[in-house]
C-alpha cells in the first residue's frame, strides 16, 4: 500500500470518526432540546384543553345553579306547567346557551322532562348510557340525587355514546 493510499485511508477514517462524533453529539444535544420543547408544547396544550373544559363546566354550573333556584322551575317540578317548557326549554333557548341535553327529575328520581338535541339542533333521544346512569343505584357521582340541598355535582362522564359535560343541582325555591 502506497503512502498516498495510507494517507487517504487515515484521513477518511478520521473524517468518518469526526462525522460520527459530530452526529452523535448534535443528536444528543438537539434531541434533548427538542424533547424538552415538545414536552412543554404538550403540557401547554393539555393545560389549554383543561382550561377550556373547566370554562365550559363553569358556564354549565352557572346556568344549572340559576335555573335550579328559580321559583318557576320549582313550580314546574311540582305541577308540570307546560308554559314553563314552552318559555324556557325551547330549542332556541337551549341552543343559545349551548345545551344539548336537559333533564329534570322529581324528588323520587322520576324524569319529569328530558330533551336532547343533536349537533344540528334537531331533537333526538336521550343517550342510552345516560339513561342507564340515571337509573343506577351506585353512581360514581351524585348525579340525580345530591346528598343534601346545598350540594351539587359537576364534571365529565364518559358514556358509550360519547363524553358528557354535566352539572346537577337540587331544584329549590329561591328562598331555600
């Protein structure tokens, strides 16, 4: 082997070694940096999604709390006043406040009124999973019967039909 070939072989080996070292070093440094950036990005987006869900549930809680403490709602549960249904529970009102499911239960747990709307605003049947959940005796949350008049429940329920954001308050007069 000539000196020229040996020199080319040594220079080539050194070049390949340096390229491998440069690749490994940059991969470690850049890879760690990108992983850190990606983790922050994911955490930020998860926090945004959690905040959006919390805001939706807070809006639902506000509506539910207001309607549950309304004397007209209390009277509706006592006497089934259909004027309340026409004035308050019409499709336009529900769509206007971003509700697609409303259920009123009497103190015994019997459904007094229920209405479900699909994504287009057309009336549809209640989700079967939700009906089973209402009839369940051991609920993971006190959905249909809060333990006392001051308590309520809110959150997210994963049903076979899809995810449901909910809030549940006892229906009382404005004096209670």
